[in-house]
């Protein structure tokens, strides 16, 4: 049995964030048919401080890793541990996200739920603990902390993981809304297809998770 707790990302120290980054690295290495160097680029392995800061405040990546004219608030991280010890076996991260060409437009969106999305950035579980319901428990924990009517977004790379990532989201009520080519594996890598997925509401996804 695993236990899941929700945290303000700032409450976790650098060592804990490195543990979570290690989990993400292992999970992608297990899932994607990519070299270790490519996986390390994907998770920012050689810059753990940037990884930590980007989770404390995703706005630090706006205009860099994330599109311009975005605003992120209320980041949360759910961490799963085994009951027998305190070592993390998985984590999930979310934040509220609005977009707009001006701060005023973004502020107005923050005051509603129409274009104020719950962005699920990542869910990662150690390979040996996958297929045991840990990811679902992490997702439920994030969603139960969100606004029930808030739409939910996530991103998938269907050509990298054709049998799982996008299809799993679709089963939870997500539909593709846009796609673009992104260089996931470093500035000199070939771009891959990234699909934006959106579900109508937190309530819908929670219902489908069961």
C-alpha cells in the first residue's frame, strides 16, 4: 500500500526534489525508447536546481521551456510513499494556468474557471511500482484539491509512446485540442509531436478515474 500527501512545492528541500527528479528519470527511461543522454535532456538531469525552481514557480520557464504570455499560480505536488518507509515512489504536479497577450487579460481569466485551467504537468512512478494504482492515487489527490468545474490540460507525445500516454488520457475524458513540434531531447535534437489534451472539468476526470 502507498500513501499520498499533497504539498506546497516550496516545502520540499533540494534533496527531496532530486529524489523526485530521479523518479521521473527512471520512469521515462522505462517508458520511452530513447538513449540515457536523451532522457537526461528531457528531465534536465544535469541542472537539478533549475528543475527544482521550475516546480517552485513554473513562471521561471515562461518564454524558455513554456510558451510566452502564460501565467501559472498555485502549484501543488502530490508525493506517494510506501507505508513501510518514507522514500518516495512517485509524484504528480499541477498548477493553475491562464494565457493572454496582457497581464490584464490573464488576471481576468484567473478570476473565472472558463479559461483558467488545471495543468497537470507530470505524473511519474518508479517502474517497479507501476500498474499498482499509484498514478491514479496521485491524480485523485491533485484533482480533489482543484476547482470542480475547472477544465484540465495535459500534454502527450503520441509518437514517443503510442500505446499508452494519449490513449490513457482519452479514457479519462481528454480530447486533443492542438499540437506542435517541440525539441524534447535538447536544442540539437529532431522535433517530436506534442499534443495538447483537454478535459471538460476536474469533476469529469475524477469520475472517469473511479
